[in-house]
């Protein structure tokens, strides 16, 4: 299992997650995802789901 993952939403970088105590910590790659900054997720799938939910209410530039 990797220690770092890149999270993308619609081919746009949302952030990276890095293994931390208790799971994976999110670091936003774009100001659109700042609300997730510093949050701990149990796994990469949960972090990706949170990024997709956050993006569902916004239009990301292509």
C-alpha cells in the first residue's frame, strides 16, 4: 500500500493524500479544495469521494 496518492476530479488535480497517524491527510492542490485541507481520511477512496462531493457543487475549469 502506497504512502502517497494524487486525487483528481474530472482530470483536474484536487490534492494529494499522505499517510499519517489514523489514515491519510489531505493537502489541497487547488483553492477549490481548501475545505478538505488537513482532513484525515481512512483511505484514498474516502478522500476521492469527499473531493468529488465538494466539486459536485462547483464548476472546475478545463
